[in-house]
């Protein structure tokens, strides 16, 4: 499970659960409201850096990207830390 770093001050907290069958669940808690989305994931290498590519079945407000695609690309910083590419 990947959790948002507790040192990061944000209006919400979120985490990802990655399953062995390459499915995932992303959960966000904001103002005591829990929202979840699911899809499939793969690990991709771009410019010698590894990323987790999350693919959603349709558009969702939890997707953190700058495109219209229902995908999210997260940089793998360590076995416990991901970073959204939209914030890089």
C-alpha cells in the first residue's frame, strides 16, 4: 500500500492499494468524505525511471493528470513512496 506522506500538508489524504492481479484501488478522504476509484496498473520505464501507470475504465475526479486520458502516471520513488507527475 502506498500512502501519502504525513509530512505533506494537503486538503485531503489518499492511498493506493495494488493487488497481485494488477488491479488497484485509489482512495481519497477529504472533508470526512471517502471517494474511491479502481482500475488496472502496470510498471513502465521512461528515460530510465520507473513509473506506475494507473488505467481507469472511465474519467474520474480522482485521476491526477494534465490530459483527457483516464490514466495517471506516478513516479516510483521507493517501495513505499509514489509522486504524481503533475506535481513534478
